[in-house]
C-alpha cells in the first residue's frame, strides 16, 4: 500500500531516480516542534528584535540613546517622515528621488552595455578594441569615481547618474559577453546542420541562450546601482534616501539613520522583484535553480 | 598521406595589434584633450602629470600628510582585516546553513533582513558606534564581504550530489560525518569563488568607507584631491585603488590554483 503511494508520487517526474515527495507525519513531539522551520524562523526574528531592543536600552555601544534607536522608535520616525517634510520633501519624495536616479542610470547603462557585450562576443575585432580598455577601467570601484564626477559635473543629478552608469556598466557587459561565449557549441552545430546561416545562429541560438546570463547581470547591477546611489547621496545631495541617512547622522538621530536603511532595503528588494518578474515574462525557458 | 592533417590556426595581425592600439589611442587622446585645453586642467589631469605625481608621492608628504605607500598600506590593512573576518564568520555560517536545518532556520531570517541593505548605508551607524578609526572601517568591510561568503558556501553545500549523500546514509554515516567528509569538500570550488567575489566587495566598500571618514588611505587620498582641486591626485588615487585591487586578485587566483590543483571541477 505504502509502496503504491510512493510510486504515484514519483510518477509525476520524468527520471526514475528522483525522490518522490513523501510526507511522513510522525507523532507530534517536542523535538519535532523545536526543529520545525517556521518555529525556528519565528524564534530567530523575535530574538533579533529583542536583542536589538536590549542593546538600544543598555549602554553597551556607548553614547546612550544617540548610538542606537529602539525598533518602535524607528517605526515612529518613519511615520513622522511620511507626514512632515525634510528639505521640502516627504519620505515618498525622497524614495522617488533615489529611485529616479537608479532607474535612469540603470537604463542608460543597460542600453549601452548589453548590446556592446553581445557585439564583443560576436565579433573578435570589436572585442580586440574594447576589451583592453574595459579591463583597464574595470578594477576601479565605481565609488572611487565619485570625487572625479563631482569635479566634472558638480553635485547635481548628472554626477549621481554618472556614478550609477559606471557601476552598473561592468556586470551588464561582462554577463552579456560571457553569456554568449558560454553557449554550448552543440547548439550552433544543430543550427548549421539544419541549414542555418550566421544570422540564424545569432537570432535563434545566441540571443535566447544568453538571456538568462544577461538577466543575472541585470540583477547584480541593480544591487550595485543602489549601493552607488547611496554612496553618491552620502557624499553630496539635497534629496534622496542617502540624504535622510546623512541628516540622521548630522542630527545624531539613529532612528532616522536606521529608518533610512530600512527603506533602502525595501526599495532595493522591490526593484529586484520587478526585474525577476520581467525575467519570468521575457525568458520562460530559464532553468529553475534550487536554493538561493 | 596521413590520416590527420595538421591545422594551423593563426591569429590575424590586426587582432594582435588592435588591443595595443586601442590602449595607446586612449592615453594619447587623454593627453591631447588635456594639453590643448578642451577639458580644463582643473577637471582632469594629463597622464604625464599623474605619472609625475606618482613618483613625487613616494618622497613628498605634502599636501595630504602621508606618502603613497603609507596610504596603500593603511588601505590594505583595513581591507584584509575585514576580509579575513568575513571569511572566518561567513564561510562556517554558510556551510552550516547549507547542511543543518536548525542553523538555517535560525540564521536565514536575520540574513535576509541584513542582505538587501547596502554596506555603505551602515557607515553613519558605524561612526556612531566606533568613531572613524580602524575598527569602524573593518566593520563596514566585514559586512560587505560577509554576504557573498555566506551565499557561496550555502549554495556550494546545497549542490552536493544527493546520490553521494544517500550512499553515505546507507553505509551508516552520521549527519556530522556527511557534513565533514562530503559537503565541505564538494563546496570547496564555490568557497574559492567566494574568496574572489568577497575581495572585490571588500575593496569597493573600503573606498566608500574612506571617502566618508578617514585620515589616511587611498580613498582618503582621492577625497583630499577633490577638496584641494588637484585632479592629478584624484586620478592617481583611482589608479592605485584599481591596481592594488587587481594585484591582490591575481595573488588570490594563484593561491586558489595551487590549493585546488587536485580537485576536479
């Protein structure tokens, strides 16, 4: 009887080696509850916030209330920020200012870097011209460009967008390049055998096969874009989430700093979800990779 | 007639020359643009000026109060302090999260809260807690290196061949034995990938940390160059950051090749 159930569970998969989804319900004892995943998650989150609260109330970090804010104070501060204006903008205005910079810089970089990367992989002469210059500029962290971009463009929007473009350019280009180079050669052979020309190879093999790699590059560059915009805003800005954090630092208000950090995390997470959704729509053939 | 024909693949001359030509054109164009005044020299310095300053900085303390190799040494100390701490905490944590359900259940939520926050955002809090000295910068660099370490070690363990684990179970291996003798060796290539990625993250964060709060280091040199309106110092600082980072990357690559020589990928 039990063997039949296992067979049914396994029959949904193709390979005969896969393990069927057999859920065995053991007796409900203490050990089982203690090692339950959701129980552990709850314990960990509760422990995290209570430890934070404890640290904030005690004086371990030095400086008393100006070193760390309690969790509920951060929430209150965020609510206050949505109502009251800081430098003529509410919280939503600052979120929008940062997001705008990220979106503009990210779009410019992706629009240039992805085609360039594809082109480099497809044509070795283009590769020979661009690759050495790219290798020369690649090891410099985008954040080290902040100073020179302020010298060039002043402290306005242009310098921030410039930093984001520089930071997101590298992973976009590298992933597009490697995505095409690592296409399985057998796929080309198939197209050639079926009588395809060079154009067919590029359109029907290169592009679809390199799409997942390109999207992985976009994801990486998106998280870099948030780091860059933040660093640029920390150095000089009149708006944006980095500005909230700097204000919190200058006014010695840790609640504002941590509030800004939380909003940035949420915003970065939101844009990542957007790109993931886009990826699912545009290239449904991507393999699912278990884990992270 | 032999069955095999020797095929000689020759790289065209153009392909050998083009890389050299493109780099040379880049530097010459840069020099000309500055010399002719198309770009004012308050905004960009010519490569020759930068080279001059490079040799000058080895003996001249002015105007930023330290020699070039002193700046570089301070930066390397900070970067490696944070880097090794990140490896020491991140790799065991990631490995444990990959195999032990309890470790994953406890650490995963906190990790997911910390992960999307850019390390740069921690700078103000770090200044509250540690001031602008060495510990604060090491903390920021540590945060930056931690995330790739944990993720790579975790994925490495998760990618262990399940057949091997089932076989080990059949022969009566304990959880700990499987973890020690199967999961860790099979995660090693991913772990070494983490070494490189974490180093790049650490190096980026180092510059960020030094841009905001420092009194020595390569990032500080860049900031001073901007404050003093000396573009040659900014460019020199950027090049030194890039060069040192690339150099350390090459060393780690060598070490990795040596250590992983016997492991099949």
